[in-house]
């Protein structure tokens, strides 16, 4: 009874903190502008199933994809066992599903144990990869203390949680063999039975303590993990699904025009429909802060796994420029957090005298972008850092006239000569005249 009450209180505390954080995330994403999600819904759904659920883009790098798949499958399937933990915790039962599932129960338990071992193995491999092999994309400048700690912490937590399951099952099996009351027969559990020799000399009382401790440790660990995930880059576990659904389905080279500018240009060229209503002016071109970006851009920032695949493919980054598309996404998320926390505390929020452009992302970074889309292609969860870069550049060029001088003369040439060069359109065929002389 006391255990059930303690469990319900623990569960309620976790649910309270998760709910509070989810609402904050929703409010932060809503700081973004409304946007129209275009493209075929069927295609969006297909992207979500293939890319988020099926991990399709991860398999471009086969070895990490396989290890990542172990962790992903473990997360999806082992969590089914958590359902039994929760029911046992509330009702004060032990392995409540065992009598109902009969012979299927040990099969399922062995499957969970196999996944637990695979997850454990994959986490150790990833820890070695990050901390011993020092893969370049995990060492970039933006991977400061917290992002590195966050990545390691989650792997260590997984290792501990999976070890707790195996210890719990080993102690449980010994108690079953010794006929201890309430310990329902599960049949042989393959992987945890390797740990039995380490526990054999313990008394029943010690084994019950180990089993109960591992059970509580595991469930508290899972609940704490669920709260922690909402503050970490591991939010991608959930947000990869909406992000892939709402991601752009048009060709990568397609960049959304600004309707006001398009109308203006068409009017200048005499191509505008005289009867059409001119588009409403937005008041600002491009983006200076997060509220100028779309909510879809902000959702993408929370979905970023900080894997750095985008930065590793970025030609600007490869040639030593300051630009890192991963940092663009991390900065957008950090600014959202800053504004959201300020609003929650009754502070100035967006009016804090800071902005995404300038305080987080510099002109040097955005000007280094070649708009090549390599980052978009590389991202395993269909994030588009280029969209944010383009919006920031639009603001610098159109609101601040702050583009580099060479770009400004190119803009002027396009406006006056209809081409990036400084020659009059009437001189375009001079080269042919030279040839015929
Ligand atoms: S689009 Fe820009 S940020 Fe993305 S890879 Fe190309 S140069 Fe880098
Ligand atoms: S934007 Fe995509 S590729 Fe880049 S770090 Fe984030 S998840 Fe990885």
C-alpha cells in the first residue's frame, strides 16, 4: 500500500513537470509567425513514416544508423514494459501481465532483454565514438560544455537504466527458484541469467532489496528521463515526427518569394495583373528575431539532434568560414528559450534589447552561406537551416542595407541591367559583333 502511494505521488510529480514543460514548448513555438504549410498531405505523411518512423535518412551512414536503430527500437519497445511497471506500481502487483500472457510472457521478456543488451552495447559504442575517437563533427566550436554533457549524459543514463533491468531480472529469477511468495514464474530469461552467479550467495532478503531497488531505480529513472528529455536535444525523439510532417516538400532549390517584392517587380516589368489586389505589406522584410521566423522554423529548432551532419557537409564550414548550420538551429532554440523564460517570469520577453541576429548569429556567418542546400540534404530529420539564413539575410539586405558592398552593386545591376553585371542590356550582343568583324 505504501509503495503504491509512493508510486502514484512519483508519477504525479513527473506528469506535472512534463505537462508544464510541454506547454512552455508550445508557447515558445507559437512565438513564431503563422505560415501556410503547402504541398501534398500524402507526401508529408510518407516523409513522416519513412524519415521519422523508418529512420530512412539515418541509413546514409550505415554503421551509426544500425547502432542508432538499436537505441530507437529499444526506446519504442522496452517502453511497453514500462506499462507493466506503471500498472504494478499503482496496483501493488508484481509482473501483472505474466498470468494473462502465459507462455508469451517469457518470450516478450527475452525480447526486451535482448533489446536492453543491444541498447547498452550501442550506448557504449556511441560514448567511445564521442569521447575517445573524437569524431570531428562532435568537437566543433558550438559543441560547448552543455551540448557535450547533454549528449554524454543521455547515453550514460541509458546504460544505467538497461543495467538496472538486467539486475532486477536476475534477482527476480533467483527469488522465483527459491519459491519466494509474489515472485511469479517468468521462465528463463537468457541475458540476465548470466548475472545470477553474482547474486547466488545473497539471502532472500538481500535479493528482494536488490530487485525492489532496481525496480524503483528503473521507473524513477524512466520518469526523470522523460522530464529531462523535454529540456534536451533528445526532444527529437518526439518532435522528429511533426517536423518531418511539416517540412518543406517542394524541390530543395525552391525559395519562397516575398509576395510584396514579387508584385513590385512584376509591376515594374509590366507583368502584374492590373485587377489583382496587391499583397498586404508585412511591415518588415526578412527576420531579425525569432518572432519574424515561422512557427515551423521554431519547431525545427527544437527538433535538432545536434548531430552535426549538416555542418560536416557545409562547404562554407569545410573551407574554414564561421558558418555552422547546426549552430544556426541551436542559436534559434537558445533564443527561443531565453525569450520564453523571460515571458514566464514576467520579464520583457522579445523586448529585452537582444535579437537572434546580432546577439546570437552574426552577419559574417549568414553571409558565408552559398545556399547550396547540402545541410538540408544531410539532415536526418528534414530540418532546413537555409530557410532561417535566407530570412536573416533578407532582413540585413532589405531593412538595414547591410549587405556587403559587392552584393549591393550586384543588386543594383540586376535592378538596372536585368543581370548581375554592370553592362547595359543593349550591349549584350557586342561580343557577336566583334566576332563578325
Ligand atoms: S546552404 Fe548554406 S549553411 Fe547549408 S550547407 Fe550550404 S552553405 Fe552551408
Ligand atoms: S540541423 Fe539536422 S543535421 Fe544539423 S545538427 Fe540538427 S539534426 Fe543534425
